C-alpha cells in the first residue's frame, strides 16, 4: 500500500450517502461512517466487510469472529444526490448570504443541509 504524506482532501463528508463505482462492491450504497484523510480512504456502512477475530471484552463477553467495515479508497465512491437519487460529481456555489455549499452537477440542487 502506498503511504500518503500529509492530509488528502476528499469529496465526501461523514454522513453522506455514497455509491461504490469500482471493485467487487460496485453498485452498493451506504452511509459514510468515517473519513480517513491521512490515507485518502473512507469507511462506508455495509461495504467491504472483513472478518476479525476478537478476544472477549466488556462489549463482546464471548469473543469470536466479528464482521466490520474496512476502509475503501475515496476515489472509488461517488456521492449520491438526495434530490435526484443518482451518483453525481460535486460542484461548489456561493449562496446569497456568502456561505459556500456543495452542489449536484446533475440537477443543480444544494447537497449541504442548513
């Protein structure tokens, strides 16, 4: 794995709905759980599940094999527009009050909630 020096700006934020566009999970949609800017990767709910062997602890007293999400490279996902429901690229626009918002390139609606 290549090591990325510094932080990498990604086009998605925590809580966004994304669709995987490349790889074995192509077509799956899920919510972004975490953004790892240091490595340019993201955690998506229900995508790229891996099995981990865990020891017994307070949270899981019996221990065992647990399925959890592994990070996906950020360029392999596209943001899903809430209004048109399709994967889209992002644009930026400045509103009347001077705030900068992310905009859907397909339908032109604002993606950021107020």
